[in-house]
């Protein structure tokens, strides 16, 4: 016989009560006066045995009642011969997920993570399946159930320990949401394939810093069968600050505006005094600049470099917490002034406010990064662009019909990959350049929207913001072109057979801006100009960004940007011949001749792209989110429907199943009811016997 609640056996200790009551003896206290004994000396009764048991039958009945009552509360039942086997409950599949992002480089965080993973392995049962994954921006399976299906469990765990000893933190950002969803989907798919109905468990070992990306959890349905046990790793000193470049030498005059540096301190930091200094290689390139930044705030200050010294390649922060140096360096590309030339084919002058050259020559001011020179070319001049590459302009702007020799020059320029902007200033120019512009014709002989005759104007009605020319204006705060009024425009019609792509149209549907390929180059055509007689474009805030965008698209030999983050793909400029990239560690990576991107930016530092005679440096830094090191609130994971905690072990599941079977047996047998009936019967017998034995008959003394 077995019981459900053995703890109630302690209630049997109440059996001591009847024994105590039977052993208690009280000295008679009543006094009776007898006249015939008043002269005798009183003497109390003397007991030979002070404690003596009597009424044995009542004592046994009362003790038995207490024992039966305690036994009834213990819920006894008769166990059957059925035994549980290990196959009666599902086994566990435990996936160990280790954070490998850059924030795990802090202090002793990584060592704690490896120790925690080994501890999880030590606590596993022999029947548990186990796999190992790591993650930063992407999920990396190291040991999966499919890979080690031929190994027994001890060998698989030894393989996991070996893989743990081989890995190290990377410089990448942390995408916690994608990693959790990826492992959960793999566990569910593997369980569905094998039809094991296993208990699925993820053990997350991470610093769970607040900068981890968890957006993927919002768009994914979490499997209900997968639980997550979070083992949060915290450093001994969790103070952390980061340094970033806000503005690097972008003043209106070259070299007059010092770079501005931002220092941000985390909210849980205990430090508020920092210093920032510029470096070039191993040598300092500036004096230290002190920053006082309270926890949870940031401060921006000028950090000038030493005059006359070579441009620095990084800014470093000192005074941070112990072991928090992983984000204390921000790499920059030393600024070099780029010489850019624009060829302007037109008859107006730079000092004539009625012409377009007046606004074009004043659009670009000289900065430390770029100097733009506008070269005016009249109708009789044919420049020589074939001798040296430096003489070839970055962009050509055509505002009058070129001569035959000039057209031949422009055709050769476009075939080599040049970019040209054609501004159709009048109907005669449309007729003269119709063939060169792929059969563009006038839809009407009248000039539409002439302000001098009608006083009306036109506006842009349709703009293709997906085109590279207008991509920078696609955001909601920049895509409003309704404030620009066009007083005059040429009512043109494109040929049905042309391959031109219309980028923008006026409200009436007339093409305003369109583009077409010419060899390796590109032609952009406008049916209106930015002179005062045609439009307000030159006076709007869109004019300078539009010109800058044309220069960017024309610069095919230039990197799209000089600042990237770790693991971010770097688009390479098109160029034939040998291409190599020198990494910050000094290694040289050989690229294919037709390579269009470089994705092996696995560490922060300065990279150098060499193609032909050009050397194009670019800087790679760790993501800003990795410096957001305060711990993530785990309640946010529960909000996405993720059950937290450790799933029961195989032994615990067997114990729970056995308890369930015992409860079912006890509920079916209900032995406790018969024990309660027995207690009631014994109480009746005890009451009857106690009543009889407590009754003392009165003696008959006769008549007085």
C-alpha cells in the first residue's frame, strides 16, 4: 500500500494526548467536615504509584482513532503492478545558444559565458539531446542533431566542449530576435521530422544588452512547445561609454571647422569623467579633451587636431570602466580634398543673374573634402579630354545645342562612362538636338506656361522616388516639391521607340526630367531650366542636393561612402583590372575583376581598396547599438509569447507522471472513505464505553 501525502503521518503524533490524559492524577481538593472526626489530626491520602494506566480499552480506542484519522489524510491506495519506463515520457532536446557579439568582449563576460555553457552540459541527463548555436548578426549552428546523429551522447557533448573552446567573440552587432526565432524553428522542424514529440528547450547565454535587435520577434509566431531559459551574464563593472564622430571637417571654409565628437554614457554607469584624443597610427595627433558626461546622457564638443600634423585615422576614449575598451575607438578616413570639375556648355556668363551659370558657379563652396570648379565652354571651343584622365570633367551640363565637333567629343565622353545633363532652354534647342536625344519632339509649337502672357505656372505632379536621382528625397520630410513653380517649360513628347526613362512629369503629364543610356554613360534631360525666367528651382532647397546627387552618380570611380559598420557590404566602384583590399590586420584580399561588393568587413579599422593606380580608404566601426550595454528587461520577451524557464528533466517528468497515476488510483479506490467510516464506528464504541465506565451507582444507605 502507498500513500499520496506522507507528510500527514506527523499528525499521528497526536496519539500522545490520550496517554497524557490517562497519566494525569489530581490530589483531592474538596474538604468535608465531620463532627465525629474534628479532634483527629488530618492526614492526606498517600499514593503508592503516582502515575498508573487504567482504562486500557478506552486508551487503545482513542489512540486507534487518531491513527486511522491521520492515515485517512495520507490518502492511501493500493499500487498496481504497472511500472513506468523511460519511453513513457518525451525526452528533452536542449539547444545552447551563446551570444558572440561585440559586447561579449567586455571584461570577463566571455569567460563566464563559456563556464555557463559547460555547466549546462554538466547538468544534462543522459537521455537529453543537445545542440550548440552561436549568434551575432546571424545565427551559426556549430553542433546540430543532424550532424552528430552517428555519435553517442557522451561523444556529442565532448564535441560541444571542443567547439566552445574554439570560438571567440566577434565584432558584429547582436540580433537576438532572429537568433531565437531561428533556433526555435529548427528545433520544431527537427521534432516534426523525427516525430519524437520531445520537450524543446533553448538555453540562452548572453549579456542580453539593451541594444540587441528583437524586431524579428514582433513579426514571427513563437512555437508554444519551445521554452527559453535565459542565463544573463553581467560583468564585474558594467559602466560603459562610447565615442562617435559627429562632424568631420565639414566647415564652409577648408580646415576652419574642427571635428565634433560625441561621448555617450550609459544609464547604469558609475563614471562621469572621460578624455578624448586623436591618433594617427601609434602617435597622438591632438591634445586630450576632457568630457564630463553624467550617466544616461551625451555631450558633443569640438576636438581639434594638432595643426600641421597628418590627418588622424581614429579618435580614442579613455577613462571608461575596467574591461570596457571594446567600443572606445572610432575610426575615420583622413580627409583629402577632392578636385571636381564640371564642364558647362552655354553662352551665358557667371556674373549674369538671368542665366543658369550664375547659380551653378555659386552652388558649391570649397570645403576640406571637395573643391568644385565650373569650366565654361562656348560654342566654338572643343576641349581635349583624351590626353589625361585628370582633365576629363566629372559632369557635363549642356544648355545650348553643341556643334558637330562638340557632339563627337560628348559621344566619346559618354561611351567611356561620362554623365551629361541637357537643359532644353528653348524650342530651337529641342529641334536641333532631337536626333541626339533619341528623337525628342515638340508636342506643340507654342511655349506653355509663359508667365509674361498668362501669369500661370506649372508644378511637378509625378516623381519616381525609386530612381537613383531622387532616392535621397524619398523620405517624407524631403519629398515635397510643390513649393517649386515652373514659369516656362518645353512641351516635349518622347518617341514611342525610345528607351528613355521618365523620372518626373509636370501636372499635365508632360515629361520634366528623363534619362537614357549612352554607351557606358548616362544622359539626363530637363524640359525646363533653373534660370529665373523658367523656374524657382535655383532658389529652392532642392537645387543644391539635386546637383550634388548628379555629381555622386557621375563619380563611378568613387566609393559610395567612406564609413561603414562591421559586416556591412561595401559597394565597389566599377573598374577593370586587378582589385585588392588591405585589411586593418595587414592582410591583402584579392578580389575578382568583376567584383561589385566587398562583404568581409569582419573587424573595425581602416581598409584600403586598390584598383589600378587608385587607393580608396574606408573606415569600418562597430555598430552603435552594441554600446547600449544595460541589460534588456526580460519582460519584453514574455510580451512576445515566449515561455521563460527551464523545462522539467526526464526524471522529473517520470516522477510527475507517476504522481498523476497514483492520484488516479487513489481517486478510484477511495480507501480514505472506509477509514473515515471506521473512525466514526470507533468513536461510537468509545463514547459508549466511556459513558458506562464514568457512571457510579449511588449506594442505598437506608432510612435516616
